[in-house]
């Protein structure tokens, strides 16, 4: 059987497809087929017995060519799709022409459709290969382009092809559904036209040109609800946000129009507190119920700053928190992947242009970060501000970045409503089936400039001449329905008029309300700057039990021998001679919180072991490599414990963890940088979300950032966590910034943060140590954990016997304390006292005041730091101290001079500078106390 005469119809086409594979990649076939094709060639049999009604014979090469053409249309048909609403048919790829394969249209008409391997929808409507090819062109090169040839999984490709060619996604809209879509588009367009007319020149970043974004979102939400989603979370930039807020989330027109009239209002429309700065109307978020679903589905639009794509990982983190059930004790919480669905709406210039997009896509398949599929939509205006695509990206499509992550892409003309619905349906069912990302490239335009006060004719004159004459998508769709006899032109106009009437009434009522309540007085905020005292001690017997449990491993588990000895020292650390180090204290803090029912999520670069090999929360069997997490197996635990090594990313990972902490405020969420300066890579998230979101968007977070900090001669890149940046951002009770020096202080700090999550959530920034992780001076006793609490300021107990002699108060924070306290100079400086500021913000003024008042003959205060003068805490602490002493004591600085680089690059220079700072701090204290001022502080 070495020719085709024994094969019929579709079987012949199948053999030809295998033969084509054999010619290009013989090893891809099993041995039996390779053996068959070794003696098979077109010359061995040119007769093909075809299906009934088809021609009786044809050239094998013609059949192969027809098959290749069909495959090319499936793979490259999107390049010939009419995607741009403003432009003519794109130049056709030669691979889509019959002549490229040496055949003609007539040749195709003489072949049965089975030779192009069509089924279902296509097979039922065609008899000849020519008809099948024309229908495939209509499907793959119409106003929707399917781009999934980069998917490596053949089963996924097959499923996508079946859905595209014959699946339920192609079901045409019914007459009633078309009328519903017209109402939606009338609401979308009417809203924008009303705003343009009523608030002419005010920025709103209108949706016009991609109006079908609203029907697409509707369709995805409805499909998600049908498969069990209780929540849909959306992240998007400015364009179209007001329309989406109103028509997808149901935000009342009154509140949206109120933003154009000014006046600070909170999400419920009430007066904002006086320390609420608010944000522009097109940055704000909202939560609402989507109308039209059979069950209530909450839809959340996350607030977002002008850094367009940085909301992406935030929404991913919020989604993961909504999916996780952290009340289940043990390890990582179980996830209900269908419960929450994320949708990210991107800009066409921002998607390929901003690196946070790639970081976010990379997280999509990682255990610690996956949300089991995000639906991405590029709202493609074809212009980025004033920049054309040729200057904005190096790829054909704005969506091409997604191909590297094997995300199916559908390009669709934003003027074709039914094609947009098809794209939305396919996205929803793909996400449901494969739990993976999907991308819709919605190709439209921007009816106005970058904003409504911009003049686009300056930079895109030809494009905007076309836009001026181009009908809106509602106008085009209404005309189609008029031609179909579903409505009249008058009825189409009335749908738009009803929207205007409703908005006019809303505006009139709003103006009357503003006239009677002009916001002359503002509400006050109840949030206090000072932190409440929180008792965070844990009874000693409970700590002993937790310690034993953490050091008990499963039977047969064989840890690394060196590590086993290191961890076994934690038993002795509870005795009179031992000291509990940093990593040990952290484990005890976590364990105590878990038994109290506080869930914990810890992520970051190498956090399972810890950058400095101090944590070891995940152990690995030395023989099998199997992992074991003691905190995940803790007896009496009442909450989940989740720990993940993160990808080498800061921006997206920190955004993700921030989003998680916002969505589930009961979880203690921690992120640790490999080195503190790595937080540089997350600066936008720090500035726009972590530091400012509470006063801009009333979005609170208890995220903990652990940033290794301290000068040990490792050079400028791994010394400073840029403490000064966080202190510059500190205001309005927005942060907690700590730089503590003992393991007990760290223990109490973590527990206080967790215990305040329900009462006073604020982000906590910890300048965590490196050399102090195992330093004896940083170790604490069991009593330090079972008694006391976190202290913002630690005094000098050694100075209690010489209070009257003290003339100089040294204030410092963090690791420099150990350098100061361990040197010989301290013993020779009886007139100097050393005090540690463990929490820099909120500034502990009363605690420092108490230290100052303790020494009646004090003549000066010296702030000592190891960071350069233009960095570290000095520029923050100096005005605070001057205000505190009211001019009665001089305030002086001791440390490195101002520098461009955070630290020396050579260890000998570092050692010399550290020694100079220490000596200068202790030496030259005033010899004789002067008369104490009547008023000091």
C-alpha cells in the first residue's frame, strides 16, 4: 500500500498531511508511518478515489497544495483581516494566495472540501475545496484575526480551531440580542457626547472609537458568572474608565458628573475628610454589581494612577486573595479558581512599552502568583499620546509580547459588534477550559486627541481627517439593524435621546444640590498619627511548645547535616546561655500568629531559605529533595501559611502583594527584597500605591516590606535600602518605618503589625539587617519575648548610674548602633549616652522627649548614621528634633558627608570611614555641664 488509491476522501487528505510532515520532519512520525513513506511518492499513484460527488481524480501535488493553502489561512489569515476601522484592506500575505502553491481557483473547485480537512460548520456548508477555502478566508481574514500559531500544545490548537470554525462562539446574535447591544452602545455614545457638550474641554479620556469595549466586558462577565464566578476584577488605564464605571459597574451618573463639578467626595458620595487628597475622576475605582447576570456578581475596578500598566499586578494580587481561602490551616490556602476572574484592559502603546507588563505575564503560570487565567484586552487606539506605532514598538502587533507566554491572541475590528462578541466568548470559554491567559486586541481609534483638550491634527493629520468623517460604531450598527428591519431610524434616534434626557435631569439635580451644600466645611479624619500601644508578648511556655513543634520533622525526613546542626541550636537558645537570633525570632512570631488565627503570606527573592541563609522556612530532604515546611505543619494552627520564592522581579511582585493585602486585610502579607536597594525596581508601586493610596483612593494596606539594610563594605549596590525615600514619603499616618536592632524587637514589631491589621492597617517598611542576623548583640532572651512589647526608642541602661555627667546624647538607628556600642571608645566616654530610635515614622517624639528630660545637664544632641548626609534619616530627623527641643539644645550631625553614591566600593575605605564616624561620635563631648535651661522641651 504505497500510494493513495487505497484511501478515500478525508482519509486521503489525512495521509497527505502526514506525508507533508514526513518530508519536513520525519522523526515527528512513529516508525510505522516512516516505514510506509519510505516507499511512497507522488509517482507511485496519482489516482485518488474521492468522496461521492467529487471529481474522480486529481494530482497529488494539487491536493497537497490545497491542503497547504488551507493551513496557511488558519495560521496567517489574521494578516489579511480587516482590523482597522479607518483603513482599507491590508496587503495580503503571499502565503494566502493559491498561485503561491502552483494552483488556481479552478483547481480548488475540482477538489472535494475534505482535502483541506474541514469539519463541522465549514464541512456542512461546502462541497468543494474552493468553497471551503473561501469560507476559511471569511472566518480567518474577516474583521477578526486569530493569532495562535505560537501555541505549542497541539490539543489547545486543535480546540481553538474547532471553536473558531464550528464552535458555539460563532452563534450569531438573535434579534433581541442585537437590540440589547444597540441600547448599550446608545448609552455608551450618549454618555460621551453629553460630557463633551456639557463639560467641553475638560479631560475625560473618552472611550469613543473603542465603544465595543463595554459589550465585550458585558459578555465576559456574563460568561464568567455562568461558570461560577462571584467576582470580576478589572484593571485599566484612563481611556474609557468613566464609561466603564457607569455602564459596567453601575456607578451612578450623579457621582460621575459630580467629579466635573469639583468638591472632594468619598466613594459613597459623602464629604471627604480634610486629609483626603482624592484624585482625578479618571483614576478612581469602584465596586458594583453587574446588571444582567443570573446571580449577583461583584465587579471591582481598581483605582490606578497615570503609570498606566502598574495596576496590572495589583489586580492579579487582588484576584488571588479573592480566590484563596486563608482560613484553612496548614500550608498554602486552597483556591477556588472559578470564584474570581481578572480582566486587564491595556493601552496599545503601554502593553509593549512598559516592562511591568512582561513581569506580570511571567507570573501567570507560577504557583505563588497564578490566578488561573487573566483575560487581557488591548484598547488599541493606534496612537500612543502623539506617537505612531512605528515609533512605539518593534513588532507588527501591539499584542506580540503575549506570544512569548503562549497566550492566544484575537485581533478584532472595534467597529464590528458581532466579531467583538465572538472574541469575548472565545476568551471566556478558553479561560474556563484551560485556566490560562487570553488576549483580545481591540483595534479601534481615538475620536479626540490624547485628551479632549488636545489637538491631534498637529501630529496625525490624515488619520484625524478620516476620523472626522467616520461614523460611530453605534451609527453603523443602528444602520445595519434598520436595513434588517429590526428598528426604524426614528427608534434608533430615540434610544440616544433617552440617554441625554436622563443625564440632563441628573445634572440639574446635581447643580441644585451643590448650590445648597457648597462643601464650605470639611469633615475631619479620625486617623491618628501616633500608634496605639499593643501588647505583643507571648507566654514562655507557649513559645517553648511552638519551638519544639518547629524543630520536629516527619519520620524519615533527612535534612542537610550542617543545616540540622544550625537549627538544633534553636533548642539551646531558650536556655540561660543561648540567644534567640533574627531568623529564630521570625519563626516564633509567625508560629504564634498562626495559632492565633492570623494567615501569613511571605514572598520575595529566595525567601524560603533567605538571602543570608538565616530563615530556612522550607527544608529539603538531603536524599530525596522533597520539601517540608514546619510552619505549614504546625499543630493547633488556625490559619494558612504560604511562602514562595518569587521571580527576579520587584515591580510586579510588590504590586501583586500590595493588591493581595488590600483585598484580604486579615492576612499578614510580607515581601522581602534580596537586598534592600532592589526596592528601587518597585519605586512606582511604592510611590503611587503603598505610600499614597490611602489618601488618594481610601485604599488601605498592611503590607510589610523587609529590606536588608546596613553598611558592611559590600559596595554601593547592597548597602542602602534607601531609607530616605520612605521617610520623604511619610506623612498623614501613611506608613510605619522601622530600623530595629534586636530579634525581640523584630518579633514584637511583626506581631504588632498583625494585631493592628483589623484596627489600624498601614504598610510597614522594615530596614532589616544583614550582619545583625547572627550578631550576639542583636540576639534576645526568651524573657524578651514573653514580656514587654515593641519599643519605638531604646535607652541606654548603662548610663543610669551617671545621669548627671551626661552632656551629649547620641541618637542613632539600626546597625550603626552595634558599631558604636561595641567599640572601645564607649568605655572612655562617660559624658556620652547612646540611644536607639527603633521606629522612625511615626516620629516617636514623646519617647525621645523622655530621653532628653532624663539627662538634666545635656548640652547637645548628635544624630549618628552610616548613610551619607543626603541619604538615610538625617534630613527627616533634623527638623523633628529641632521642633522638639525648641532651640534649647543644639542638634548636630555625625556621619558620611553628602555623596552621589550610597557607599564606598572598596572595603578598606568603608572600614576607615566607619571607624572615623564611631570615633567622632564618642570623642570631644562637652567637659562641664552648663546651667540647665528653664525650658528644654
